[in-house]
C-alpha cells in the first residue's frame, strides 16, 4: 500500500511516499528556517503563509521522487495534531482536497505518535518499548506497545529540551535554530567545566518512589546567571565577551543529556522494557546518542534512534504510521479538524 503523508505542524512543509509503512520511497522537507531566523523563533503567521506557498510543490516533488502518479496512491495520512493551528490547517486542507478529488481514504495522525513510530521504521520492533520523544515542542516518555499505541509516563514541567537548547543558543549569540549550533560548539568545550543543575523529581512526602519527569527552566536560568556573573541585574554579555562559551555549551548539553538518559533508563527499569526508542529533533544530538547507547548497554538494554533525517520533522513518519492506521481499517471523514493539542 502506497501512502502519501503530509506534515505541516510547525515550520517544515513536508510530504513523503511510504510503502507498507516502512519502505520510504521519497521524503521531501522544505524548511522555513531562514524566514523565522531574523525573529529568533517561529512566527506562526509567517509559518502558515509559507506552508500555503510551498505545500503543492512539495507534494508534487514527493510523488516525482517516488516515481509514482497520484493515481497510484492508495491512501493519505496527514498530521492533524498537535501543532500551530494555522500551519496544521494548510496540510490538512491539502490532504482533504486530494482525498476528496481522488476518492482516497484519509487518516489524521498525531505528530508525537509519528515521531515515536519513526524510531521503529528502519529497525522493526517486536516487543513493547519505552519511547522518549524529545523535540523543540515536546519532551515526554511513553510506554510504546504498537504503532500509534503509547501511554504517557512523564513529561516536562516547563520547557522542552529542544526549546532549552534554542534559548541557550540565543544567550550565546549562536542564532536560530540553536540545537545543532550549541551541539557543534560543545564539541570544543569541557562538559565538566561548569556544574549546571540536573532536575530530579522528589519522592512524595508520604513515601514511595519519585515520579518520572523533566524540567529545564532551572538549568536555563543557571546558564543565564553563569553568564551574568551571579548578578541578577547585570546585562547578559555580548557573545564576543563570553570567554568560556564552548564550556558553557558543553556543560549545558551534558546536563540536558544526563537528565534525559537518567529518566529514560529509570522508566525502562520500572516498566521492565529492554528497548528504548528515542525520536524528535534532539535525538539528532550526538552526545545524547552516545551516552544513552552506552548507559543502556550497561543496563542490559538497547537504545534505538532513527537516522537524523527522520528525527526532525518529516512526512515519512506520518505516512508510515498512516499505513498502520489505514491497514487497520481506520478512516477519517472530510470534517476532520486540526487541534493544537495532542
Ligand atoms: O522534531 P523537531 O524538528 O520539531 C519539533 O517537533 O519541535 O525538533 C526541533 C528541535 C529544535 O529545538 C532544535 O534546536 C533541536 O530539535 N535540535 C537539536 C539538535 N538538532 C535539532 N538539539 C540538540 N542537538 C542537536 N543536534
Ligand atoms: Zn516534531
């Protein structure tokens, strides 16, 4: 079954053709990053308009690359939640129009479930697993039992990990998007140079085990105070005046990675899962990939990451999960709505 997937939840316009949920025939991602960079983050109105300009061309290219005509497509999968509402509506409307014109089945897909599914596309999964979805908008752990079936175990109390990377990048004058730039600068820094805090949930006062959870706002504030020299009222120094920027980047990254590794392996132990899946933009992070792989192995477990192209937003993961929904007989009607929430 050839499924055409469409993704437009944030600032990438993407379309892909995937056969039988696994064989990626094409995957086109058109990034709007340059349009948003001058504002230091995604501007929803600009994102919506750019999706509108790009969407049909992106779909055409996905079909071309796959070597297929629209007439050969068997079904449509489109991200319908969560995301920026004006952005979601563009992809959703395009998918509905194609489904209606060609009389094709349509399914709406949850973006977070699709990120987790991405970690199973290249290496098939035949046992339940823990899934860490770690991106610019989300940082959460799930007990993953099958494509699209996952129970949330923990989330972040405040920022997503990718958001923290983006904010620290901005403090260091590295520009937007920050994650890859902080990671690159961190390569030349010492991860032990500065002892930034790692959030650890406390056990309940009446006893029992500590809950699972993430928090990155304290860490972000600690970076800010480090840069200002502990003076709350001091201005943040200009990037050129930050002598230890590489050490800050490396020590910050280490604190994020340590929290992610610790919580993920705690969840795997509590749920007795051998495999941990990691997906979302921050799953591109080399230090996270290395440390989690080593720590998982030491605990008798296995960490699996998608290739970097399928960690960040893409439509192959939407088409892939869409196949499983369609094959199970699921159909959405043309009144399917978009939602900013999962
Ligand atoms: O999954 P994604 O493309 O979009 C969302 O659904 O949010 O993730 C984007 C996020 C951004 O915050 C970006 O800074 C972060 O992933 N990111 C990274 C790296 N590559 C992307 N963070 C740390 N290290 C990286 N190498
Ligand atoms: Zn995403």
